[in-house]
């Protein structure tokens, strides 16, 4: 006797939103967007890659997108206490933050910057 088994993935499906036209987000720049009540910073590093992280410092909920963005190192500095966050991974590189922040997939599709939330 043969039995077929189907696995169902019950994880939520990511929604894709348009951030802006790709030419409106040049290398070294950042865009702040809001989706589902969450603020997300979309960063274009010096190498041209797009990264997106939650706009919330894991140390004290400060607004990361208001901090200094270093496109060469792909980091953003929390303006409140100076923790550096790697925008590629969401992980802090310096204290006082020690917990990572959420990351989101970002890409260019049909000339537009798209973000999966």
C-alpha cells in the first residue's frame, strides 16, 4: 500500500510593496517606508545592493533611520546611544545594543525597488 503525504506550509505569505523607482534610491541613500504599522529603512550600500531593516534600535527603540548611514561599511548608527547596526544582517556591531533587529528582503524589479514585508 502506498500513501501520499502532502506538507502544507502554514507560514504567512510575505506581501510585496513598492518603495520607489530604482533611480530614486541611488547608492549611499536610504528610504524610510511604513508597512503594516512598522517603519522600515531601505538602504542602498556602496556596492549597489539593497538591504532593509526595522527602524527600531533593539537597545531602546530609537529610530535607526535617523542615524548616520555608512554606505561603504553597510552600517547605520543609532542616533541615541551610538550602536552600529549592520544593515545586511540586522546585527549590532557595537554596544549598548546586543540583539539584532528584523531584516526584510529588498530587490529591484521592473525598475522599481520592492520590499517584502
